[in-house]
DNA sequence: TGGGTCATGTAATAGGTTACATGATTGC
DNA sequence: GCAATCATGTAACCTATTACATGACCCA
C-alpha cells in the first residue's frame, strides 16, 4: 500500500516533516526561520533546499497546502502534515542516524600548524574560543525561551536533552581552548627567552588571520579551469 | 609573480599539501591511508577527491611527481611538495577556518523524538554512546603510537592538541549520553508504573533500530524520480 | 592459481550553498 | 513614499561519495 514510487527523501525533507509535526501551517519561510531559531546550533537549511523539498513533499502527499494564515499575511503558502507524512517521519526517526563525514577544518589546520608560525595556531584557537563563547550564549538564549510552554509538551524532555548536549560539548571545547592557549603562550614566551635561529617565520604583531575568500563570495572568481 | 590562474583550491588539496609537508614521496593511496590513520577522527577523504586533486596540484606546480619508491612497489606515482606548494599551504593555514555547516543528524532525530516512541530516543543514545566509546579507543590508539617519534618533531605539540580536543569532546558527549540514558530509562519505568492510554506506540522488545538504506548502498535503488 | 591488498582512475549522482531575480506587505 | 523584511523561487556551481573498472604485485 505504501510502497509506491516515493521514499528516499533527503534530510531536508525530514526536517520539514519534523517542523510541521511540531507546529502546523508553516510556510517555507517560517520553516527556515524556525530551524535557525530552535536547532540552528546543530542544523541548517537553505531556501535552495527547502522550496524544492516542499514541492516534492506535497507532490508525494506527505504534506498538504493549508489555507490558514495565522496572522494577516498574504501571498504565502503554508502546509500541514498528512497522515502519510507523519508515518514517514516516524519511520525515519526509527532508523539509525548517519554519522556526517567528519570534517573539522579547525582541527585540520591545527594538525598542520607545525609548518607555520606559532602565531597561526594561537590565532585559530582564539577564534575558536570566541565562536564557542557565542554558541554558549545562543544555547542559553534558546534555553531561556523554552520553559514558558505548557509543561505537558511531549517534546520538552528531548529539547532539553539536545540543549544539554550542545552545552556540554561546547563547554568542553572552550575549556580545552583556554588551556591550549595558555600552553602555547607559555611555550612562545619561553622560546623568546632562549636563543633562536632566524627562520622563515616573521613575528607579526597582529595575530588575527585575514579574511578568507574561497570561490564563494561571488566576486573574485579568479579560477578558470586551467586546461580542458 | 604568484597571481597566475591558480589558487582557489579545495580543502582536499590542502590536506594533500599538508600530508606531503609532513612526509614526502607519498602516493594517492598512501595519502588516503595516512589520513585515515592519523586524522581519521576529524577528517576524511575519498579517492574520488584525491586523485583528481593530485593531478591538478601537479599541473599547477604545487606538487611534483617523484621517483622514489621507499619500498619495492612499482606502478605507483609518488609526489613531493614544491616550494610553491609549501607557500600555498602556509598561506591557507593562516586564513580563518570555515565552520562546517552544522548538520548533526543524531541531534535532529533526538529533537523530534517526541513524535515517536521513547524507545527510539533510547536506542539512538545507546548507539551514540557505542560510537563514542569506539572513538575514544581509536584516539587512544593513535595517541599511543605517537611518542616513539623524535621529540624534536615540530608537529608533535599540535598533534597532541588535536588529540586532546578529540578526547575532551568525545568524553563530554559520552558522559552526557550516559546521564541521558539513565534519565530516559527512569522516565520509562515510572511511565510503566502509572496507568497509560493505549496509543500508537507498540512497545517493541528490541530497541535497536533497523538498518538504514538511503539511496547509498547501491543495490535497493527503489527511488526512481516520480515525475519529470 | 588464486585471494588479498596495493593502486589508479572515472562516471553517475547526491546533496547543498550562493547569488540573483522578483515582488508584496508593513510600518514609519 | 521608502526601507526593511516577508516571501518564493531558480540557475550555476561546488564538493563529495559511491560504485565500478582495471590491473599489478605478493605470497602461500
């Protein structure tokens, strides 16, 4: 009965189903905003994914257009979950989760930092610490915005768990970063005390790395396939 | 002088440059193996990325084919870093690191776990804990394999730092997982004690989710674009 | 002589971001 | 009337994984 040509949705689609299961009558725009505000510290979606996914989900009957416009807004399409959609969501929830391929560019640069000046590693760790401090603020903000809800909400215990994992990991990384920074600074200081061969490294006064431009950021598209 | 049509390499290319900066005369195969064995807990590369990247790096003069075959193997192409390659690597190392888009499927499923039976969340957390325990073993294995090197190795302090961050975050996650599991089990037990309406949830004996098949794993390609 | 691993490579496809285009609505 | 934000959508890329093809070498 439900082995028609559908299935094999992408994670974006399941995120949409999940969002609509928590709150019906959301538009694509709402969904994106909701994701940013509630699970933005561990999940992101772009419009380029959301709108096509909505079309497809509707086509396959997992969501349905709804007319309800909670506020007076017009020209926006909201959706609700269908029974089939709820079933698909439950099915997906029960499957083992995928490990995302590990790709941590911070750790990669730290691993190879021996080729560069110690300033580089120090700057990256400072950068990481700042980002982590900001994450902690974000997480605490979300945390503060939750309790007011009705306490019988079946989602609440799980929402608290996701927040506490986020907090635990970010805190651990921040503690590591502060210790690492202290260790590297001590090492730098002692190196400055003892004699040192003049090497490639030019002791810069600023430790902050300059802005990174990589294909992205539209302009500055210097790359143009060398051969072929 | 060095503003020719090159630059804008992808992370894979920089990983290769990094690998060759630590040890020259590696083949594509070696590089992949080396990555798995030393930084596999935070970085992965596939052949489909490595071989094209090697070609391109050689074309742009950042690496050069070398003849040295450390062991007696034949029919394999090894490479060394050129001066330009080392410069490119240093330049990239100094740029701020990219945050990978946060996409943690475990947290996503946990967040929406309220739509499903409590067994689902419990199974996922057990799964996570097992993976984390395995990570810790891997990290400790790598850790044990490092000290024998010459202590003057300039990479060593950074390698130790990457390992300690990996360990800190994994341990934090594991501690969280154990507490979370205890909390959910307690909740389940107390729910079983108090009367409960018969709902959709079918109390399964097994808590382990079944194998996930999603397009990948070649066979079982049930999806076949419904329309268009 | 045959299995395992070494070794290189490519085609199909998935999955996703960015930049851009377009226009409506709200509030000042 | 104008800026900000709401709102939808698409085309051009990029990045990466998977599956497959191909064959050499090692050793028992």
